[in-house]
């Protein structure tokens, strides 16, 4: 009897370890996808206009959600219907507006800059949570915020004191900072999300993102800035739709479910690292000293902000 109990415990521990290993692998792949999004935004330049990337991305995601998440949507629809206004606003801000600024930024800054600034979002979330909910913040967490903001300033000024003093920043960097704050606001607002499956929640917000992206594409067309996708542009849109938009979201939900939000959140540190590495390897961008300093500050800042959160 004791041997059977011992075997059962060992099997249970092995199964738990295997599930955790699977979750870690999928979370790492998720961060790789999100880091690659900065590279794909650069590859889209000259091949398709930014708002058509946004429109194509969410059209594709909405179709995939309709195919794979119908069961969750049917089950949760009574609750989702009561929260459509909230979810529509969340999808418009967190998905459409963030992506619109993200792909616009790619036209006037580097993939390296976008990747590092994107990686600062967890700290922007911590700042927003403090301002909105008065979430307690420790001294070390505050130091993490300061270090991350210092990294952001170094990126925006390209490590030049003169550019900083004269407020000479790249438009793309400013757009990416605004995008990061928008996504942080969306993340904070999700504290009020309805108690439904994350899959159906994502599907409804993706549908909202698609609807809101239509007038943005129309405005782009009205200004004569619309560019129909080239064959390569279609390929970029497809890659963005499948990997950072759809699979990464599903894998992140799976990872959070298996190892919890705290451990899953630590993997966000990999986003700027992957983005910086791919920018150098794929786009052949120069990795300057100020990039190294900013990346180091952002990563330390994220670590301090996540590791030393106030209890409760």
C-alpha cells in the first residue's frame, strides 16, 4: 500500500514537472513571437501601409477565433453580451490603437528601439496600477521604475545629452512610448474583466479590434497614404496574424494557467532580448553602446519591479 502511494506521488510530481516544462517552453516561444513583432513591423515598411497591417492582422485573428473558439463563445455569450461596451473599448485601446502606433513607429525608428521600448511595458503597468488603484509600491520596485524610465530616455535620445536637452526625439520612439502606455492602460483595465474564459474574452476583443481598425484604414486611404500589400506584404501580415497575434496569445493563456501569472510574467524579460537579437541578426541594425546601456537598465528595472512587489 505504501509503495502504491509512493508511486502515485512520484507519478504526480513527474506529471506536474512535465506540465511546467511544457509551459516554460511555450512561454519562451510566446516571448520570441512578441519580440519578432518588432522585426515584422520593420519588414512591412514599403510593402504595406501600417493601418492595412492592423486591419489584416485583426481580420485574420477574428476568423481564427471564430473557427477555434466557437464553443467558448457560445458558453460565455450571456456574460460577454452584458460587458460588450467595456470589452469593445478594451479591444480598441489595447489591440487596435496600440498596434496602429506600433506599426506607425516602425516607419521612423529602428527595430532595436521598438523592441527595447516594448520591453518596458511591465513597468508602465506598475506605474499605472499605482496611479489608478494606489497599489502599494516598495522602494526597490520604485527604483526599478526609475531605472526603466532612464533606459527609455536613453533610447529616445539615442544616448545624446544634447538631443535630450533640446528635446530632439525620433517620432517613432515617441509613438512607441505612447503605444506602451496605451497597452499598460488596457492591462490595468483588465482587472475589471468579466469572469469568463480568457479565450472567449480574447475573441470578443479581437472582433472589436477589427471593427475599430476599419475607419483607421479608411482615414489612411483618405490621406493618400494607403499601400496595398505586395506579395511579401501579405506574407508579413500572415506571419503577424498567426504568431504574435494568435498563437502567442493562446500559449500565454496556457502558460499562465499552468504556472500562474507571477512566474509567467517573468518571461516578459525575454521580449526586449529577443527583439534586440533579431534586429541585429535579421535587420542588420547596429547595436550601439547606448542600446546596451538602455537594455540593461530596462531589464534590471523589470526585475526589481516584478521581484520586489509589495505583499498583497
